[in-house]
């Protein structure tokens, strides 16, 4: 891993040098600060015996600055999962969690390239990059877009725009130590202490978006490595859109002699196993303010040794500057999918100051 990282840093240095050697004057704006964010209030009405509840699913505040070529900070502070009301009487709003979801600075090396340093979203698929509730199509996030890889990177990322018209670019990143301010395990089953990855966005424009993404990850406090490959394609049409993603994660649990008894027992079941699957979803605009959508997903969970299938159908009504409302029904089979069966209603809105 160390040799790979050193090779990565060497290639990055050469790329920056080559870029700087042909750099053109760029007119960067100064003293441009922005405060914004979004809110998502979620009501769940399960059909599997769980209690109905209403919660502040997400409240995120963004602070961004474009001071000059070298000082371009971005901060996202997030409060999530605060219970507003629950059928069993648990109305403790303070049971939510607070984290810094993003905290980084962009160094603009030229009009095509930048260096990002800090904590940022891993470029694996499109959903992980735009997962703010008002921007995504559905209430419930597909497992394919989050479960098997590290959603965050605490390290360095180099990005280069290949074609402005097509929206094609590549990004490579590295993390050498633990993630800064990680989410609790109930939100994500693993944490990672080393990452190496890259994303090739072939197109990102008004007609379509497509990307091929790779990530190598070392799981914290274990000998387990996870190697992920993701392929995603989105098609945009006049009244309807289609989004599909396939993801595969190879699991290697390392040397058995260094594992705990429980981990060694699991090794025979998990080593050379895999997580992965895919989804396809579509939405249709019935009216400028109303669209309907549907999604089907298959996902294989290595730890549970189970396959989860889930389906959703729903609609979204746009309230203009006041946000949007989603109504959604989800059902599935398998130990991971069936726990989420039921009706969900969400209010989502972008915030600006």
C-alpha cells in the first residue's frame, strides 16, 4: 500500500508540474462567500412492526468561500436523525448526531485542474456526490450507492477537466490515516484508515452522465481490504430520465494468524467473497411540478450471506422556492431489505442566506 501511495503522489506531482508549466492566466474572483444548506424532515410509517416516527433526518449548513486561487474553503456541518415524534413516546430531539460531513480547501492550479485537501465525498457513483435530499430523486437511498465502500475521504484529491463541453474529467485521491469525524456505525458499518481511488467521468451534461470509479480501502482495526469497481450511467430525456448503477466489491480478510477469534471464524465465510449489486430507476414528469418514479435493486451482502431485493414507487411535488414533498412506498425481501418496508413521506428544501 505504501509503495502504491508513493507512486500515486509521484504521478500527482508530475501532473501538477506539467499543468503549471503551461498555465494560462485565469481571472479568479475574490471575497465571494456563500452560506446555504438543506433540510429534510422524514415521516416513516413501517409495515413490518416497527414504530412510526417523524424525525429531522438531515439539517446541513454549507459555508463556502472563493477568496483567491489558493484559498477556497468549504464546510458542511450536519445534524441528523433527531427524533421529533415516535409512536412509543420517544420524542427526544437531542438523540440526533452532529458531524462535519465535509471540510476542505480547493487549490486552483489552473482553469482545468484543482487540488483538494481535507475531508470530502468519495467520487464513487453520482448519488454519493449529490446526496442532498432536495437534489436526489427518491427518499430511500439504494444500497448500491453507499454500503460497500468508503463514502468519505480524509486526504488529498487531484481533479482535471478533460473536456468542458462533454463534462468529462478524472479525479484521483488518497487517504493515509483515519477518517476525520466519522459517522456512527449505525449509519455505516465500517470505517477506513487508508484509501486509494479514482474516478473517470466520461460525460456529465444535459444529455447524460456516465462514470467508471475505483476504490481500494483498508478497513480500520482489521486486516480486511475492500476493492470496489462501480459503473454508472444516467440518461436525460424530455419528460423522463433513467439512472442505473452496477457495483462490485472484492473482500480480502488478510492473514488469519493476525485476526481475532471471531474474525478468524468469519474469514472462511467472507474471504474472497464480495458485496455488490445494482439498481435501475426511472422518473417521469407528468407535470412541471409533479413527477413519479420507480426503482428496482438487487444487492448481495457478504456478511449476512443474503441477497436483498427491494422496490420503490413514489412521487414528488415541487413547491418552487419552498422545496419539495416526496411520498414513497418501499418493499423488499432479504434480511437487509425487508426491515425498511413501508411508506415514507419527506419534506426537502434548499436553504440560502
